C-alpha cells in the first residue's frame, strides 16, 4: 500500500516547457509594450491633464531613475525588445542582468552630474562609492558597469569600435591637413589606403559586378570602350601592328613598368598587357647578338619568326576578376585589401594584403573554391610572395600571349648580357624578359609531362647558346634517346660528336666527359689557375679550350637502360666538379619521379625548371614544393634559379621547327676565316668505352673491339663457373649491359661458350 501511495504522489501534472523562440517572442513583446506605454503615458497632453496611469509612471520613474527616466528607460527597452523580435539577439539571464546594470549605472552617473535631477533610490550607490574611493574612482567604477552592461545586452566589440574610431580620426586629421580641392592626387592616394568595412561588402561587390557585366554586354558589339581607347593610346604594345612594320626593327631600351592598383571604390588605372612600354623610336637593322670572333658570322634574328600580336586585356576584365576574388574570400570570412596587379602574358597576379589575424593557410586552402568562382582551369596561390607581406593569386588570362624566341633574343636583357652562356627563357608575370646564365646555374634540371613545352624550351636554350657563342667558345654533346628531338642539329660545328641516340654510347660519352674534366683539372693545376675563364685569359689563342655543355633530352631512358648506377655516378661527378672546368649539364625528363631524379642528381643540379606536371608529388620532386601541378601548359613554367627565395613564373618561348632549320642551315654555311678545330684530344673516342683498347684486340688471329685483359678475365670467369650469362659478367667484371652482352658474343665467336638457349645460361665448351 505504501508503495502504491508513493507512486500516486509522484505522479504530478506539469505544464509543457515553452520553446525558447516562444519565450523570446513573449519577452520582446513585453519589453516593447512597456517602453511605448512608459513613453506615451508620461507625455503631457494638450489639455494639460496627464492620465492617472501616466502620473503613477512619472512618480515611480522619477523616484527610481530620476527626472530623465523617460529618455533612458523607454529607448533602451524599445531597442532591445525590437532586437529580440527580429531575432538579432536572444533573451537570457545575462541580458536581464545587463539591463539592470545599465539602469543602475546610468541613473547613478546622472546623479553624479546633477543632484537635483538624480533618482531618490539608486543615488545612494554613488554615496558609499564616493566615501570609499573618492569621486573620480566612483565615476570610473560606474563607467565600467555601464560598459559591461552594454556588452551583455548588445554583444558589442570594443576592439572594433576603438579601431574604427582611430581610423576615422586619422582620416579626419589627414583631410584637415590636405584639402581635397588643392591636392586631389594626394587625397586619392590616401583614399586607396583606407580600410574597407566588411559589413555589406558582398552586396556592394555584387552590384559592382552587375554593372561591369552590363557594360561589357552593352559594348560587345559596339565600338571599343573609352578605357580601351585610352589604353591603346597611352600604352603602345611592341608587338602591335607588326604586319605593317618592315623586316628590321629596333626595340628601344626604354621601358616603363605599369602595375595598376586595384581599389574597391576607385576605377582601376589602365595597364598594358605586357607590363612595360617599348617605344619604336626609329627603324634600324636588327642588332647583332654578339661581336664576331675569328671571322665567325653569327646567324641573324631575321631567320626567326616575327613577334605575334598581343591580346589586350580590358580594365573591366581585370577589375571583374579582382572583385570576384574579394567576394569569394569574404564569403569564407577572410577580409583582404587588394594592393596591386601584375599583368603577364599568361596570367594576372593579384596581390592582396590579408587583414590582421588572418592565417595565410586559410587562403591557400581556398584554391579550388577560387578557381570555381573565377571559372578558371587552375589558379596558383603564393602565400606569401617571397620577400613581401602580400599574398599572390595568379589567375589565367582569357587569351594568352605568344612569346616568340626572336622577341626575347632582341630584348636589351639578352643583347646587353655580357655572359657567353646566357640563355633566353621567356617573359615573367611583370612583363620583364627572363635571361639566365648557365655558368652561374651551373647545371639545369628540366621536368614536365608530355605536351607541356619541355622540348620546345630545350630548343630555345640551344638556340640562345648558338646566338652567343662561336664553335671555338662552345662545344656541345647531345643525347637524344627519343631520336626525334635533337637530330636536326646534326652537322653544326658546335657539336663534338653527332647526336647520340644509343644508351650505351650515351654512357660512354658521360665517362669520356669525366675523363676530359680530370684532364682539364690537371692542366689548370700546372698553369696555377682556378677555372676555365682564368685559363683562357692567360693561354694563347691556339691553346684556349671551349666550354662543354652536355644535353640529355630524356633522362628516364638512360636510367632504365640497365646502367642506372653508372649513369647516376657519372652525372654526379660532372655536376660536382664540372663548373670550374667549363662543363655544364642540361637534363630533361618527363618523369620527375624519385627513381629517375635521384637524390644525388637533385643535390648536385641546383637550378630547376618545372613545366606542367601531373601531381603535387612530381612538383615536390622537381621543385621541393607544390605549384607545378597548377600550371597551364604550352610553355608555362616555374623557374627556380640557384639562390632564389622561390620560383618565378615564366611564359616560355615558342620555337618552331622551321626556325631551327633556318638557323642550323645558316650555321652550316658559315665558314671561318681560319682553320679551326676544338682544343680537345680524341673527340672520336666520345662514344667508345674509355677503358677499352681503341685499336682493338687480336687473339688467335681474330680482331675484337675489346681489351685483351677484359676478354681473358671473362674466359677465366666462365671456365671457373662452368656457365656464362650477361648478368654474371656485369656483376663480376663491373660492366654495363651493352658491353657485357658484346663480350658474350666475342666468347661465342672464340668457341668458349655455346649458343644461346632461351633464358638459360650458356654452356661452356
């Protein structure tokens, strides 16, 4: 029974709990009603007779809050109640304490200023405070209560308030010192640096974008816009109207960088797509690339195609993309200030300054979101730009400019470069021509997937060297395992040997290069010089030695030929010591994996060029950082020279096959005034094994193209083992695959081993 009674007592009916939204609605309506009732009921009507309820409200209000209670009590309740109803805030206990603290602090502060109009109830708070800490500290204490109460009610950010007050004060002082009507340019510059408020900025950007798009639609079928007319009138592009110009053209050395600044409130200054102004002052014959030596005639740039017409970029397009970037970042809570833009032949780099407290990694992680908003194939983000407190976002141009090799070879950067091993690369995002020095590199590693422009870039490097050097100053060894890229250079006097296509001959040429390097060091030691330049300065003309550039078009084929360790070892030796001997290596590969570009090769080849690669892993392999996977192909590359803080984005040169044929044909027809041959002994031995007997071996009346001691060692090995295989000779005699296979054929001709029997070892006879 007791249990039954207990259960009955515990079974009580309770009202359902109110939803928080319902509570907010009730509190909001109550506060608004009290505010309106207090304000209107305490107003004296025209008859002069105040309603009874108004009299009570007036007496109670003046007693509790002072004479000015209607101007304090009603507005604060009205504002707070409206905020609750509009869902701008929610009601909770802290808000109630905030309202109470607000009334206590405000009414006490009014009593501090005027005792006559002070409240009768809460004025007593000021008296004990004054007696305890004095009038000044009492005022500070009440002010602190007021600030805390306002924060509890409205969630105010005092840091932002102080920041805005400081900026407005600074701008007001600046405007007082510099009247706008007297110095409009200075005021415009100061306006550019004013920070933008993030509130409603997205709506403003949307309206600006809509205006730009409407203007573009309006002027699409009409005549060019006023901005385009001004652009074409002020900035004359060096490649414009090229068909109307004569064959010979001199490019002025005067150049003017035009980098427009993007200001959200201002119109973007007009900019040239090339990033510089090159004026055509007068027509002169094409300049000579270098001073002829020993009667050598350098090829003319007239053999190359003329520069292509540039694709102008309208200011509206530049501004539209800038606004889209700013809008997208604001949507993710990132506030930035657009600083400037650099218009290049392939991309536009927008440089922006993040607000204080913004992590640059947050901007980097929005790579795909920005590409989606801009409808771009890919974008590249530099966060930060090396040496700057800015973030760079590189956006592809709608129409890319074509950079020809003639344009770069005729540029002042290449013509005035005193280095003999200067190589033309292309044009960067600032519109400046990029020219490297192979002697400072001193070796170059190039990587890029098929179709990225790697072979075209290689041809541009070779032609640059041919336009700067005579055969007496430069000799090259070309290795082309693909057999289709470098064969067109056969027959020029700059080649030490015809273009090599066999992996075995390529390995032999590497070994020969190591031997030649050691020979040169021996001569330098005798002459007491440190490098090739010092030796040539002191030596007679007949004893001077040329620089040697070893070019490998596809390293992966050599590494997979079975002689990977030997290839890697010889490349590393040349890369480590070859600079002083005047020997340089240019290596290209379309497989930038760790199996091809090993750690030893990377450590000794410091200068890198990365064209478009397939993945971030490949980009890290070639550049030690990401970025190459976001390139656009067709010559778009990242150039990372020795000692640079980061890679530079460059649009590579276009080199047509007809241009190469014209230059090679001209060089073949060039005859030097005097007999000449490179000061290099045994050039015919480049493609032969250095350790072999060059005159061959004669054994039992038979002549073999192999050293006698090597053949005897092989005979002893197979007789002691009782079998013979190519891999066994490779391991024990430390030979390459091609040489070991040839040695097996020699043993078969001599009757030492039997014929091949599939994959089984040969029988020893």
